């Protein structure tokens, strides 16, 4: 009984410690963590350049980092330009879409009248009243709020740039003495325990992050290609947004495609209704098939546990909780294993 309560207290203490670190310490040290991971990835290349050509480690790190940054910014510029073109096109054709909305509402009313005997005129008035209220709210409330918060957005951009700048400089400085810092770390009495926990979490966290990004990219690609094939003028921006939404618990692609399919069905547009339904089924099946394969089996966690930690993480940490939630769980499990509260993975596998 004493051991049971000791284990409970250890897990509780570890959980609180992980929460405090993730919530308050991580935002402060994030530039240096980014720098560490970058140096860890590019260090083999840096060492080869140093041994073969005697190129200084700092110079090699700067050249590699600048090359990758240039490629990333080029891709980002093309993507943002394309997205802004679609947003500009949407704004320029706003009156056209308002007219299309009125036609859509009339078609929905006529369809409901035909099937259920509801008065089409009453339905049209009811829907258009809500649409007008929404547009008024958007103009009077949401848009001014966005303008008022522009200072906050500018501040966030400055903070993001600061993180990038600090990380960039830290990569150059750390790459110079990376091997020395590694030797100091290995000489520490905590190296074996901390190293074991961190290596396991990094491996599992890398698997999780890579899997999520891969699944998001595949789903976004399905959405973009599918919408483009059925003639949607905003396939890129809508497909990317839906792909991003799919990573969040509860939301998913069905949040967009199901209502979209129902609305087009009420208009009598069977082709597009079926197309949206097919896209939803394809994206849903893609995640259902890939998530257990990429995440569940490799992390040793049940899919429901991942969804729960993502949901809890979003509520505790905000949007970043999609990543920090599962990462916190991995740290709690691995530290508890190292403390002897939980069985080692090898023992669990052998027991089965």
C-alpha cells in the first residue's frame, strides 16, 4: 500500500512539473531548443566539411542555415502570393458571391417546399435575416476588432522574428562548441537518466510530429486537388485551411464538407454534394488508416489516448496544445518509467 501511494505521488509530482515546464519555461527557452535541434541535425555535415576541407564550423553552419532559410522563404513567398491572389479575387467578386448566396437560398427554400411543404418565401426571409445580421456583425464588430488588434499582431510578428534571430545566432555559436558541450553533458551524473528520458521522448516526439505533418499534408493535398478538379476557384486556400483544421480534435474535415454537401444538396446540385461527401469520406478514411499506422503503433499509445491528450492540451496550452499535449504525456510516461513507477517498454513487450 505504501508503494502504491508513493507511485501515485511520484506520477502526480511529475505531471505538475511537466505542466509547469511546458507552460512557463518552454516559451522562454524555445529559441535555444530550436537551435539545439538544428545543430544536432546538421552537425554531421558540419564535421565532414571541417575534416575534409577545414571549413570552420561556424561558417558551415551559417552557410547551411542561410541556404535552408532562402529555400523556405522562397516557398513561403510563392504560397503567400498565391493565397493573397485568391483572397483579393474573393474580395473583388464579393457582390457576385452575395448574388450567388441569394440564388442558393432561393433554391434551398424551393427544395424544402417541394419535399416538406415548407413555405419557400418564409424560409428565404428567415435565412437572409440571419445572413444580414451576420454581415452587419462582421462589419461592425469583427472587422474593427481585427483592426484594433493590429498592434497585437504586429507585436506577435516582432516576437516571432526575435525568436528566429536568436535561434539563428545560437545555431552559429552552438555549432562551434557542440562537441565540447556534448562531452560536458556526458560527464554529468544525470546524463544516463536524463539522456535516456530525452532520447526516448525525442524519438517518439519526432515520430508524432512527422506523422501529424505528413497526414496533414496528405489530407490538404487531397482537399486542394479535389476542389480544383470540381472547379473551385479557391481550391488552394480552402484546401490548406481544411487540412490544418483536420489536425485539431473535434473539428476535422467533416466540419466543412458535411454542411457544404448538405447545402449544395438542398440547392439541387447533386454533383457537388456527392463530390464534397466523397472528399470528406476520403480524408476521414485517410486519417483513420494512417494515424494508427504512423502514430499509435510507433508510440505505443492507443489512438484515443492521443486524441484525449490533444484535446486536453488545447484547453490547457492553447493551439500549441495539439503538439504539447501528447509531448507532455510522453514526458510523464518516460520520467515515471525512469523513476521505476512504470514498467520499461521492453518488459511490457516481453510480458505480452
